């Protein structure tokens, strides 16, 4: 095992915080050592310092991207925690459906998608594809109300290019599907290709993937009716959390809904949202937006 000196650990912590906002506690040197040692060896470096020099001088950002992927937690699965997606299906989707009908009733030229959902830390794709399934099912069930699948747009973003590539491919192992996905939805939405299962194109094309660093400006993405940012804020310090939440508030439009992870909340972070509860789920609604 390669030694990670305190000086190397401190330098890597600062660098990681600066490039992606992740705040690593001073007690987690073992975690950095464990996750980065394979990269150090794969790069041909003999020390963490040598690897760090390669990272900061890497014009193609290959080393930097691999470092970010190794440090950030990509734990995810379909319908994670269950109840937030029940809330989305039963409470939020009807709001979006009402908004779509309002926009269509006004007439004129409509630019699709009429509503946009942002999955702001999409990891390997299970969360945005979960949303795509629910959107598809809602639109099909409400086609008689002139609601179409094409009325919805889903943006999925992550900071890690390798993770985004896997998500965009829409291919999952049997074990990945077994975590949270029902047998019925597996049969309905996936086709087996050798050792993997590939999601059907009509769902995959509902989701647009982009690399986004949440500590940087993201107003260029446009506005969204709903933002999912689950199990992400826990990795940032207080100041970074506040800045990210304020940027979410700026891009949210009617009905202005924000979903966080089950262990996350806005207490002490923002007074620009009202908390709402449906069933077991607490979500947040931007103040000042009108009800649908």
C-alpha cells in the first residue's frame, strides 16, 4: 500500500474541493488513499505527489476526470427510497399535467418540451430513467387529456464523464436492475443484450445528458419546473450548499419543486422555499410561484 502523507492528503483535499466542491473531512485520509491508490499505480506514479502533478498538468483532463469519478460517490439504484417517486407520480406529475394543459389552452406556437425536469446528479442513470418511466406511464394514461410524452423533457447531469457515458448507453446488469426495479417494468422497458439489459430507445431518448459541475454557473441550462438533487448536498460544506440551493432557486419556475435526499433538508440553507409533505416525502416548493 502506498503511503499518503498528511501534506499530500491536505493538498488533495484542497484540490478536490476547488474542482468539484466535495468537502473531505480531515479524518478521511484512508478513504482518499483507498480510492486513489489504483489511479496512482495505473498512471505509473510511485507517489501521490507524482500523481497529483500529472493531474494538474493534464491538458486533456483524463487524470482529473478519473480522480473525480473515484472520489465522488456513485451509489444509486432504480426507485431509490421508493416514496419520493410515489410523491412525484401521485402529486407532482398531476401538477405538471395541469401546467401542460394550461399552456396548450393558450394556443399559439408551443416550444417543446413544455415542462422540464432536471436530475442534477444522475450518476449512472438509474434515477433519470426512473423518472422517464413514470413520465411515460403518466402521459400514456392521460393521452385523452391531450398530454403527450413529448411534452416532457428530462435533463440528467453529472460531473463525471465516464459515469455519464454509462448512463447515456442505458445498459445495466441483472444485479443493477434487481435493485429497485419491478419484474414488470424490467420486462416492459428493457431488452436483454448478452450480459446486459438495454433500456428501450423511446425512454432513453426522453433523457438528455450533460456534464455539469454544480459549484459552477448553470443558468445557461435554462429553467426547470422540477429539480431532483438527491443525496448530493451532504458532500458539500455549508457555504457551497447555500450557493447551490440559491442557483436552483434561480432556475426553478412554476410549480418550482425541489427534491432532496431523505437525509437532507434546507434548514439553515435557504428561506426561499416552502416545505411540503405528501406521504413520507418532504419536498420543497419555491416561494412566489403560482399553484397549478
